[in-house]
C-alpha cells in the first residue's frame, strides 16, 4: 500500500475541508483521541469532545471543530503515510466513529438490486450466477433505475412479476415503499483507514461494497459524510436472507474513514447527492478491477433513508452512521470463466471520491486479522483514566 500517495487519500480541497477523526495515541496517552484537521494540521480536541458522538451532538459543532484548543499532532499526510506503510508512529488512524450505532441500507441502486436477486436465485452458488443473471435480465425486461420505489409503476411491476413467479424479497425493499435498513456492525467495531478488513472463513464468494456513509447525530441531523466498505459475503446471504447478520457482521467486516467531512458552506448533502465513488481492487496476483458509482443513480434520497432509520419509531441517543448502499457489485471473472469475482487474501481495496478522499484497506481472513478487543467500556475507562470523563 505504500505506493499510494497520501495526498490522493485526502480531499482535493484539503485546506477548505473540515475533517473529524479518531487516532490511537501511544504512551503516555495510550488510548483513542478525537481529532480535527484544520488546513492539513491535526489537532487533538478530546478535552472538548470526548467522543465523536459528543461532537456531532453539539449545536456549535462547526465552531468547536474550527476553534477548540488542542494539541497539534502534525500534518495529516504523516498520519495517512503511516497507515499505508504500517509504520510505528505516535498516532494511528482509527475509524472516525465510536459509540454510534452502525446502520446500513441495502439495494438502493438498480444494479445491486439485480445482483441480490441473482444471489438469491443462485442459492449462493457463484457458478450459477451468470446463467441466472441472463435469465433475470430477460424475465424482468425493465430498467429498474427508472422506477421510483413505492410508486404506482413499482406496484404494477410487482404485480406482473408476482404473476410470473419472479417476485423477490429483494425486489420488495428495492422498489417497494420501505427501504432495507439493517445493523451493519457494532459500536466501536469498525476498522479505519489502512487496517485490514476481514472475510468470514466460511465464505468463498464475496466482494467489497464501496459506499458513502452519513454521520447522523442523536437528533437525526446529518452532520457530515465519509466513506465505507460494507464487506459482503454473497454466498452466505445468497443461501438465505436470514443469514444477513452473519454475512454482514464479523471481525473486520466494516471499514469507515479516513475522516468524517463536516457539512458547511463548501460541503453539503447536495455534494453527496452529486458524488461519484470509485472502487479499485488490486490483487497480489496482478488482478485489477475498477469501477465507478454515481450517487445520482440512487433510488432513494439520502435524507429519506435517514428518515426511515431515525424518527418517532426509532431513536439513537448516541447517533448513528448510515451506509447509503452501493450500485457496484463486481462480476468480472477472476479465477475461471463464468466464475465471477471473489476476494483473495492480500487484495487492496481503495474507495474514493474527491470531496472526501480515499479509504484504503487490505483484505484478510476474519480469524487472522487482529481481533476486536477495545469496546465501549474500554473507551470510557481510558477517558476516565485520562481525567476527560468522570470515573465510575
């Protein structure tokens, strides 16, 4: 990963971007700290915001992020370079969220909807995917990207597909009135920039899912955005949608970062709506796969997805991170003709968009990468030891 330029992993307008993140600081701190990036310089502001959830809840969030006193930790490029090279530095990048719930929306793009239907029809068997894909395309005969979820046209298509025996539970959440919203991962479990993502060892058909992730506070207000990899096990979920939890939540299966870019006069939800997200997968076998997703092709507006997640029906007192879904399901053959794509150990996944930067993670097995051991209790014990929050 050292060949990747640190500057390519940061917003193209870095000097104007207001970034929030977390780093693990070595002795004497020996714990996680909340940091902001101001004109490319990193400042530890944990004394003003013990967690990113606390910062996101502040009514004066932009003022705190811009002006709160904090210890300088040097240039952000140094942090990025250290993560890419796995160098032993005094500070190490973590995922930019902490105690927030980590939620995700599924099948919000027509392409990913079709791939979920294919997984289901193939019962998780990658060797059947190409045949099923051709059958599904012929049977549906409609451009799903032109159908508004919950509309009369969607209801008419549902009735026709039910008549043909081709309706799917994925179609229901893809073009029906209700979005799929699930718990992707647990608070404190996401890995950050440069850390390894993990694949369940039982999976032989899997892929990354490059997505934009919204940072939402306890009041349901969207305060910023970052990038995420919703690592996906196609064979396990394809066997049964009831295996979604196993297919989506295991050690290292959720990567978020490198920083949350806060919304301000230069970066807004409209920026997210118009963003393009690129994906590159580079293998040690010289395999390279590239693609681009355009957020303008999403079937449900990001604000609607937040509204379906948070409201009178469901509260998140610590806020939440929300994956918006992906349209990119890699199908390029890798190991054999018609076999499609699956990860190899050592793959490097790069997810990027100019206004946010890039999230870079190598791929390994969930049982071989570092175990998740630092949870919410450990976080508050660390903050108490440092005198930032009161002890128990």
